[in-house]
């Protein structure tokens, strides 16, 4: 995960110190690597249900993800919801389809594979805009 973040941020000329937190589907809330990453960086992890994520319109939906987890987007939808509700501590109670801020993508969904290592990391980077 660290390598994926470093590479994507470097390629897009973004500063990692601007990361405000991480967001994903609630079924990954106890994933060891993700929890440890948040702990080491001192950043919050916001999670959302598949139902909440499926209400978000994203630029790169994926049918295979929808079949597997019940929403066409995890990375982009979670990034949008987290950025649009950045000042809320408990996002599990968000009303569906409500947003408090406009959000723009700095990096749309990127799938990162490290050669010789199992698994992939999918990430998207958003920020609030006025």
C-alpha cells in the first residue's frame, strides 16, 4: 500500500502530507495492512457500506466489482464520500446521496500491482473544492 501511494503521488506531483485520511468499503475495515497504514500515519479510516457506495456516480465503474461486492465502485465512491463529508467523524450514518462539499478528482481510480507480489491496491485521490 505504501509503495502504491508513493508511486501514484509522485507520478501526479502530489504531496503525501496533504492526505487527510483513507476510505473504503466497510468489509475492509479490519484489513491488517490498511489498519496499520492508518495507525502509522495517524490518519482516520472512513468506511462505507456497499449500499452507500453504490449511490455515488463515478467516472470509472466496474461491473466485476459490482458483482463481487455489490457496488460498481469502491475506491472512487469512497474517496468522493469521504471528501464530501470530511468534517464528519461517523460516516456510517450519512444520508444517502447527501453531500456537504463539492469534490474533484486529483487522481481517478488507479490499480497498482507490485511485480512479484500477490494482490493489488486500488486507489483514487479527491479533494474538496469550493
